[in-house]
């Protein structure tokens, strides 16, 4: 029985979100580690403040960006081909995440991510660079995730 477009979207969303949206404590810990390496001159209190602020927004932004990804992929790829990616295998899940990462790397999404993070930085912090820091972190995590997926597929 063929999967409905809604079932395809739900499966693909679950696959991507599972890879991105770990618990807040783990995200905060990863952010602290990232900031310690990326910005060694920043005081520990500042890195902890940034780390505690960014995880709050990432799940909501990930939801938005995954929604945009699903809109685009369901518009451009035939349902029969998408169904093949929804078989639950590790290889198919890795392919979904890899396509999502490539979507995020598009020029349009680079601009969207920068805009969303800049808006977040203005709304949630006195630090105007918070959006840039979050963008750098997301790019680094996407690069790391892409590398993990590519190794899995080898």
C-alpha cells in the first residue's frame, strides 16, 4: 500500500529531527565545547550564557527549516521515489539527512538561516553577535553530521 504524502512527511521529519534535536542538556554541553574551541578568548560565564540561550531556540528553528525542506522535496521529487526513502533502513535515513544538509547549504537557506538567527539574537540577547555565533555552530554541526553520514554510507 503506498504511503500518503502526510505519512512521507511525518517519517522524513522524524528522521531529521531525531538527528538534530537531542535533549537540551546535550546541546548545551556541545555548545560549551564548541565555544571553548571557537572562541577561546570568551569568558566561561559568557560561553555558558550563550550555550544556555541557543538550545531554547534551535528546536523551533529546526522545525521551521525541516518544514521548508519537506515542502521543497515533496514539490520536486515524485512520491514514489520519496516512498523508497521511507523504508526505515539506516541507509535511507542517512540519505534523508544528507539531502536535508544539502538543502540547508543552498544559497536560499543560508540567507534564511542567517535571517532567522539574527532575529533570534536581537530578540533574546543584548549581544548582537549571538545570531552569528549560533549560525557558526549550526554550520559546524551540519558539517560534522554530514561527515558522519558519508562515513556510514561508505
